[in-house]
C-alpha cells in the first residue's frame, strides 16, 4: 500500500521564499507540501473568484440603485433587489471553501470538502426559486398589463445589470472549471440567470417604448424558459458531483498511466471520487506474486506517483497490490466473497 503523504505541512510556511522558488523550479515534485499547496491554491482561486465577482455585482447593484433613485421605477427596484439578494448565494459557497481547507479529523476522516456539494444544492434551489419567481411575475403581468414607467432609465439600468451578471457568470464558470468546483460553476450559472432577468426588464422596456404592453410579460415567460434550461445545467453539475460521478476520460487516463508503471502487470478495480474540488483515487494493481513486500510497496508508490502526474487535481491515491494469480492457487480474496454477496 502506498504512502499517504497527508501529514501536517506547517514546515511549508517556515521555509518561506526558498521553498516557493524550489516549488516553482520543480513543479512535478510530490512531497507533502507540494501536494497540499495546489489544493490550497485552488481554494484560494475559488475564494478570489467569489470576492472579485461580489465586488463587480456590488458595483452593478449600486449603479442600478442610482438609476432607481433618479427614476423612481418600481419595476427596476425589484430587479435591483433581486440581483443584490441573489449575489448572497456566494456566502454559503465561500463558507464551503473555508471549511474545505480544514484538516481531516477522526470524525470527518475525509475532511470537509463535501461542504461544497451542500453549497451547490443551495445554489440550485435558488435558481429554481428564481425561475418560479420570474414565471409568476410574467403571468401576473400577462393577466394585468401595466405600462413601464421611466423607460430610458430602466433600459440603462437593466443593461448594466445584464452586463455585470454575464461577466461574473463567465468568470465564475471559467475558474470553477479550472479548479474542478461544480458548486462554483453552478454559482456562475446562477449569475447568468440574474443577467437574464435584467435582460427581460430591458426587452420589456423596449416593447413598452414601442407601445406594446404585452412585451414585458411575454419576454418574462421566454426568460423563465431560459432560466429553466440554466437550472437543468446547474442541477446536472451538482447532482453528478453529489453522486460521485467523474469524467470517464479521467478513468481512462488513470488506467493508461498505471499500465505504464514498471512492475504493474494489470489494473484491477479503479475508483475516482471528488471531495469538494479535489480528487481521490482507490485502485488495485496486479504485481508479480513472488516479489517482496518492500518491492510491492515500491511498485504501489510508483503507481500513486504516476496517477498524481496523469490525473489533474488528484491529491491522494490509495494503491493496493494484488499478487498475480498462479496456476492451481486459490483466489486470495476468497475469504471476502461472502461479504461481497451480502
């Protein structure tokens, strides 16, 4: 079985600049601190994405609020409040990133990375609420059409809201994909739904300017459908993560890397799972049954090393060495058979 390499890394801070320079010059080293650093760096990137996007959304809401104050538009006030409130979904995700940095304990032996999945579920539910609210508002306006007041001001503020939210959506999704955070991708998709609601206000104002009062509710229904599509994408991202789904291409890469390790004669059961935005692996490799325990352990360490190079965002692998079957020899796993059948 390979070494875990998951020991305290307080020495990383004490070595200071010298360690950082050596890490930059030898990026493929997998000593303790070097393996933990990318995981902490990905969390830091996620937090940075949240702070930057919150700042942009704050400026966006402030700009909208200025136009609301100048125009007195109630419709625009609703959109501004909605955007500001929905920006707060970044809070549970930020808490999840902070929690995910905590060390594993005897109760939470895999750490706290799963908090990201819970934050993702909150975001998906918020998108569902946005879709329901947009649909209800559109139907209400359809049954009781009202002219949009202060059309130019509403159009400007709605355009600001759409631009701000769409920029934040692209930024969060890009960083989320880069660090492997399904929850951050879902939060980016959520920002996109807020941009859609601002777009609905913009198009509705345009329709009213042309004298078509039904433009507002009809556009609202179309936007509701668009939000439903975004909800489907976000729910799929988060649901797959909660169910421990991984990209099959990652499994293929891992298998190919293992077969190239000297001493590995076959790859048995291979499992990958996400814990937050970090991957863990469990695998059984077949080795020559006549090698010593030390040699088998060396092969297992080499196999883990190969996996860490081959699979992005993998932080740990548990490698089990199975002896190659010999003619007439009983299956060494036979004592476990009745447990597997239970």
